[in-house]
C-alpha cells in the first residue's frame, strides 16, 4: 500500500508499506515539495507494487500536498499570460492551435497537423528521428536495375 506523509522540513514523502520478518515497514519511494510527473515516475520505478499516477495525485490532494498542474494546463496558462502581455503567435502556429482547440481539422493540412508534435522537439529528438530514418533506409531492399524487365516477356504466336 502506498501513501503520502508530511515531513517536518515541509517536504512530503511517497511511502510504501512492505512486510518484513519484524512486521510491516515503511519504505520511502520519493521525497518532494511539489508532486510533479518526474516524482511520480521515480515513485513508480521504486515501488514493488503497481502504482497509478492518478491514485498518487488523489492521495496528495487528500493530505494537502501541492500537486503540479498537468503539462497542458501549464502550457495554456503560459500562453494566455504571453497573449495578455501583447505577444503574438506565428500565423501557422495560430491556425494549428485553433484547429486543435476546436477539435476539427479547420483549414490546416494533414501534413501541418502531423508536424505539430515536432514544433517543440529538441535538436536531440530531431537527430534521433533522422538517425532512425537513415537506419530504415539502409534496410530497404535495393531498387531494380533500370535495364532489367519486371517479368519475363510472353510472346504470343498468331493464331
């Protein structure tokens, strides 16, 4: 069983109860000040029992521990703050964002919607994708020779 407890320092612990020969013992899976996705991943990795991120968030809220907003909420808040400060989006990004928020394709192309996830990709992620594509290209079978016919020619005789 996993649970969350406050520490005297103001931090919080995600703990798990484990059975031992001397009786049940508490084992700390992660210590945090704000429950973030990284803390949840660390706790899940160290747990000996299955843990659900949603269960951890609910447990943290139940005991009053601070929980970080989900990434889309944080990004939306930052975008709204930037827009309120007078900053604008590039027209292509604006169209993609409007289409995504409206839930329809709008006037954006399929290729633009497919490329949307690469907008914030790091150079490392783009390099890894390129490397994967190059490795795939190396494994493709060679093309046919230009002079060689696809099938043997069938010659018919007059009847």
